[in-house]
């Protein structure tokens, strides 16, 4: 059963018979076409709401001659400006199987369960790399494993071991980079961030489709093994969602196509979203300026202990601002849509008085 309840003036809380926060297509009918709409959340709920707002309104996906998926808009879509704590969507689920010796190993936590879990994740990752892809390492698993077991997780000894044993940077596991890929990054404008995001999504699609990167799947399996004992830990739950609970490859390809078409625009990490006299405004550390919209969609699961979680995030909430707000935008795609970003962004942060 699906219900829609008022959650304050101009707010709609959506709940349903599925998992908490599942988007129900019929409840997105109030999202206006041709206008900017802010979306807070870039996880599974984002993937759920894209279909009813795009192909559900008449748009369609097609393949270019080179095989790349493209989106052909119908003109009835909103323009979605997406921000989240990390600023990036969840990784796609790998489309291959493990080929190495996938045997988990526990390490004593010594009072720090997160460090022990991180080491178990790295162990699973490197075991798959060394046993399934030995040509990409400088030593054997038999030599690497005992040295890895002795080294402290994330310490100088382990970093040196990995550097001399795994020559390619792309084959090394960097949990901190995976967890916060936009940390410390600044872009001059939204267009620059979009170019980076398009490359990020393209790289994720390639890596999740190529069995040469099966250590990524070993990492996912290790996360699943650890979840029963780490359930409820905010760091672990966030990492699990990012790496193990993402969309399928086909859904991720659709998100990439929508981003390239200008229907989805990413606004960066840790957005500050506030209500003003025209509706909603979002700003953050990743790009200067302000993005404005008359409507905000909350697309986040509630996770106790996480800084970006609130009780109302149990569902998808459509929140409309008061007043006229920004003028509706005509339909735009691709480069034309990106050229219009300046109309949505306010003055650079240093120019605001």
C-alpha cells in the first residue's frame, strides 16, 4: 500500500510497501517539467526516481554506433541538481564473478573494530588480485600474505609493502579515496565538476564490467561477510552502501547518459541546502556559487549516526517552495544545458556581500 502524507506546508512524505525510502513513480507527478529541482541524496533512491521522471514521461534511451548509451529527451523532464555528503553516486554492482581464491580472514580488532574490518577488506581485495591476476604483481601471494598480516592497517609498513608489490596505481586499494573521492577537490564552476563526474561514471562502468578488476568484487564480498557484526556502525554502513549496494550496470549506464544529456547535474559534496523566499538554494565546498530551485526532493535512507541523516529521510519527500521562484527553463540537453548553468548559479562565493 502506498500512502502520501503531508509533512508540513508544501511537503509530501512518500512511503510504500517496499523498503523504507523506496520511490513510487506515481508520487513524483508533482515534479515540474523543464525546471531545476534539487535532489539531496545520490544513492539507490536516486536510481529509483530517475525512471519515472525521464522514460516515464516519454524520454527514451538509445545506442550510438559505438555502443554508448545516450538519452533522447521528450521535453517533459525536470532538470535534477544532485548533491550528497560524498557528492558521487554509489558504485555499480560488478557484472562478473570471482576467479581467484576467495577465502576470508579475520584479524583481531585490538579495540578498534573499524581498523580490523578495513584490514579484512584489504586482505580480500589483495588475495583476489594476487591469485587471479598474478601478472600484475611483483611477488607471490605466499610472500605477500605474511608481510601483510604483520603490517598495521594503513601504516607506513603496509603502504610500502603495497607500493613495491603492486606496480600499477589502479590495482592498489585506497579505501579513503573510495570513501570520499571529492575530498579536498575544488572546481571553478559546475561545468568543470560535470566533466570530472562524467569521467568518474565512465570509469566506474568500465571497471565494474571488466573481470580484470575482480578484486573489486572480492571487496564487495568481504563487506557482505562483515556486515552482520558491523551492522549499525555509521562508517561501515556508509562504505557498504557506496561499494556493495549500488545500482546495476544498466542503471548506472542510464545515469551516465542522463548526466551527459544535461538532465542530471551534480553539485558536489556536503551541500548546504536552505530555504529562502524563492524556494531552495544549495551551496557547498566543491564549486562556488549557489544553485536555486523551487522544489527539493529528499532521496536518502535514514541511517542513525550519519551526519546527513534525518528522520524525514525515511521516504522520498517532495518539498515545494513558496512564491513564484525561478522562471521555468525551456528544455535543454547536452552542451546547451551546460551552457545554461550560469542562469542557475549565483555569484561566486568571493563576490557575495
